[in-house]
């Protein structure tokens, strides 16, 4: 789960990490009031869950409260299109108004999970700013890393070593050590999957503060991070995917083909997409129905696909394991009873309780196209699309 | 022979009284696995079809000599269940549970790395040595005893691959589902090493997917250490970059995560690539035929 920059900065401040003075505004008048309380130049930043805001006009530096109000008027209520968003962009409902920082050096500080090592890793670099991703690929040696043993947690010597290796001035070592330690503590306490400060700025008067910040959170830990879950802004997410989640389908991704897919398991679902492409078709979506044994889950999946005008045929490919095929079959029958499915439905079932599943479909009297291998299922789905178009 | 599980396996089911736990415990028993105990705190003293249920793993191990555990405990408590099994003397822990917080797994995996205890999963289908022992949630009847090892990051795609092999009369020594979470106990390289040593395994089918760099590490091992042929398929070559496809692992991050990069690395290492997910069985048949 992602949060907005202003929310991330509030969390950083809670954990003792200095951030620029300022506040969040939902109206232009509010933006003006916040700016009036700040001296000097002011930054106004559109709050969206996407990077690339600067180049897309979502970040402006202005000199007077009038200009702040003007800029806020332009941003609030508009949609911001960056290289990370869809062509429709994402809505801007709030702006962050902050004191502009006179930056002398831009550092990078990030905390992530290193999957291969199975540990949390703190990454720091002298080469902070916009080009950090390129630096990570072209000169990875410029990124300092410290893996943290979860049993030990963060100790000052680990953070101090990073601080010295960043070639900071003597007076900056202690505050930097604290910022590094505190970002790790925040990561652990709030079940983050990413905690990033970029840039971590050193000002011309020698202060260190987080000028931009990004926090992502582990969806699996939502049950124990209620306060974080409250920060979710569904307006920033793909409406189709939000709708799918509200129907209990966690893993739905809209694609540009015409075969609607209902598959169990992410790997098999991806393989079905690959196979459709190989038989000259294309999937309208990725949909992993998951393992919850509940016929209604299948009904909801059909609801999502039948409301997608791009879907010209539905392909159900289930290989039961944890998911039981008989329950999937009950779901297909229930879906056919509860809604009008105008497109052809191709069903391939195998695995746990397949005999019971087959019997349920056979006794239902539904007009389904049956397939007995994934190759056959994919071909029949593509043929069905051709016939209907 | 086979790897990891066989007739010597004495299985303990953690979370045996839950819906999934009881269903799949029965499935394992039906397949012929020696299920010797179950554990559900506060249900000790009861039984599931004659399998005694204990309050703690310690007690279950002491009373039944269980050496392997399968975990169905709900996600908030699953990390704790794995640690309990490890401390109680279980040497192979198979965690089926999905949705465990990543930081819980950081703690668990760090702890287990300091021991000889092997964890498979979490968020995995388990493993099976056909004809001998099933420690997982797969439908046993699609498997056939034989000489091809199968190792996969995906659950249901493994079933798909195995059913193709079985239909062609190609049996399997052991099939291992590694799991789709960011942090897993056992990776491709660990399992390839075991298959390479196992005299019964003649060839290995490896099923990867987009995300991470496990396939590249497997490729290095194949190039340097494997004498047996490896047939590989990598799912997700049609996936649009930057989109998350279900598994936490199945997101393309950087070029190393792309299917094309993984396929190229595996091919370069000498693995034989199945062009389509529907051709995993037929590709394996060709490889086996060319060797005999």
C-alpha cells in the first residue's frame, strides 16, 4: 500500500526525522494560509501516488502567498499525468505547501527488503536526487549497503559507519546517524516494504532534512497496522482494481486483449496469458481467484469480467490444489443463475475434487464450452472471440 | 530414492483442526503419508480420524517422533508456528500459509539460517515424492512415480506441468513447490543441489516466473554444478512491465526480473527451454528420448 508524501512526512516527523515546515491543503485558500505562516520561498507539491511529479508540473516553487493560491488553484481538482501514471493521470485532491529548502548536497537514504538475503537492508548514497535509479544500475558501488540482523535491530555503529562513508561534515555525523536509525525503526514498527528519503538534503546552513519521502507498506501486515490502513487513498488506484478488491479479488490487473481470464494461482494465470499470446489471442485481464473456498468468489469474478466491454469470451482455467474444483464449479453455476453472461464461457477443470466439479457442471445444463487441457482451452477461447467479432 | 520426503517421513500437521488443515491432513493420509500427529493449541487430547492432537509441537514430537511438519496456521500466527516447530526438533518444515507479514519471515528465515532446519515456503503447495509421501495440498492422483524432479515457484502451474508429464507416462521422483512470497526458506539452487545428488532423479523440470533473480542464480548453478539435464519454463513473458501480477514475487523490477532475461540466462547455462506452458511435458519427453 502506498501513502501520500505529506502522510509519509508526518510519520517521519513522528520518528524524529526532520522535515521541512509546512502543511497539507485541500483548498487554494488553505494553501495560502499555510504559505503566509512560512518565510521566504515556498514549494507547492501535488499529492499523488506517482513519481515524476516535477517534470509533469506537479511541483512549483513560488515567492508570494498570491502565487501559492494561484498554483494551488491550478493543481487541486486537476489530474496529473506523469511517466508513471496511465494516460488519464491521477486526481490531485491535496497539495503540500512547504518552506523551500536551500539545498547544498542531495543524499539518498532507503530501507527495503533484500529478498535474496532475507533481511532488511539500509541503502545510502552520496548521489541522491533524480538519477538514483540510473546510478543503481550503472555504478552500484556508489550505493552503500548495511544489512540488519532482525534479532539485533539497528545499533548506532551501523548507522554511524554509513554516515562516515557518506563523507559528511563532523557536525552532521550525529544527526545523520539518528536519521538512519530512525528510518529503520519506522520501517520495522510500521511494517513498511519501502521507506525512502530522496533527497535527504544538506542545507547551506548545514542542517539535514527529508525533502521528499516515499513509504510503501506490506499489505500482509494490514491487520496489525490499522492506523496505516486508514491512510489508504483509493482515488489514487486503478478504479477497476479497487472494484475487484472490494469484491474480494485481490489480484486483478486489466490488460488490453479480449479473453477474460479466471485462473487460480499467479503462476498459472501468467502462463495462461503467455499461452493466449502464443495462439494469437490476448487476455483482457490477469485474475488470480486465490484459494478461498467460497463459490461467491467465482460469482464476483464473473461480475468483474462481464462488466468489462472488452471481454468477448471468458476462459476459466482451474487446477485445484488448495482451491477445490467442486466449489469453483458451484461458483460457475451460481454466476450463470445470478447474471446474464452474453459471451461464450470456456471451462477447463483439473485437480482436487475434479470428479465432483465435472458432475456439477454436467448436471447444471449450462451451455459451456469444455476443454481438457490448457492448450485446448486457450485455442477454444481465441476461436470463440473470432466468431463473436 | 527421492528428496526431502519419503517413507521415513513422520508428519505433524500444525493447525490440523482448521478447515484447510483437516481437509489436507486427510488428503495426505489418503495418499499414504504417515501423519503421526496434529497440533492446535487448546485442542490437545482430541483426534482427527485417529491422529492424536497435541497442544504444543514439543509434546507432539516427544510422543510421536514426528520429523516433518506442515503448517496451515493462519498468517498472523504462522511465523510463530514455524519457530515452535524449529525449536521442538522438526528438521523439515513446510509452510502452506499465505499472507504472512514479510517482517515476520525476515525474523524466521534469519533464525533458521543459523541451523540445519529446512523450511519450504511459505505460500507454497508443499512437496510430494509420488508413490511414497505427500506433504502438501496438491491432488495426489495427477502424480506418477518416476525419475524426473520438478521444482517450481508456482503452485498451480506445477500441477499443470506435472499432469502433462504424467499423461506422457513420465513419472516424477519428487516435486517441490517453493512458494511465491518475497522471502522463502528454500530456493531453486538448494533443490537443484539435492536433485543432482539423488540417484533416482535423471532430469529436472524447473518452473520459474517473472520477478527477482532466482532463475539467474539457478542458471549459474546449472552451468557449474549440474550434470543432469534441466528443462525450464518461465511464466510471465507476456506480462506488461511494472505491473504486479499477484505473487509478491511476480513483479518485474529492473531488467533481471523479466522473463526474457531469465530465459536467456537459463538457455545460456545449458537448460532446455519449453517454448510454451503447454509444452513442458513434450519438451521433457524429447530430452529424455535423446539421452536413452
